[in-house]
């Protein structure tokens, strides 16, 4: 797909996720936990926040395994994914992922694709609309992407 043929408009949003969770998503973490419901569904840019992770979190065995050998980029878009739903935690019998936080809202991600080169960007607390320039830099790295 050529960069000129990417659709314009409201088909994609950015979502800022603190490290190491953003990198864990690239390694297969699913769901992403949030304190409130997210109504947005569709393609998202996975943006790693600027705040350094707490050392104790990095020692968690699940996290340590997921991030082993990976750099924890800060303040950059590091991947894209398709957000297919958001639901309130349904307990360990229905939400069986070891990443599922009890009592949280679970963002369900599919088609996660990692960028070879992080793209520096400023994120936001809620879902944010990326600039055309940012999208061009991201999708230059994903020539086979199909929205």
C-alpha cells in the first residue's frame, strides 16, 4: 500500500501505554488493562509513554520474560494493533490470560505489528488522533499494511 492511499479521517487512534506494558504487548500481552471503559474500536498506534518503568515491575517473571532482549523505548510509537473490543473483567474462568487484571476493563488487541524503528511522538491520556506526518512515518515501515 502506498502512503498516498492510506485512508484519511477517523480510522486510527493513538493509545499511550506505560513501559514495560507497551513492549509486553508487542511480545504477546493481551489484554491491555484500563481503569475505565474505552469505546474506541479500530486500528491503534501503540505509543510508549515517556515515564521510566518502576524497577520492581521489571522483576515480575511474566514481564521479565516478555521484555527479555528488547529495548524499552520511551516517548515513541513502537507498533500498531487492531483494538477489537473492551469488556469489564469477567473473572479468571472467562478472562484466562495471565495479563488480565481483576476488576479492570480489558482492551482486546489483534493483528499486533512491531515497528523496526520507533517513531518519536507525544501521546495523551485518552485515545488521540495522530497527525498525517506521524502516520506517514509509521506506515513507511509497514508497506504491506491493509487498514
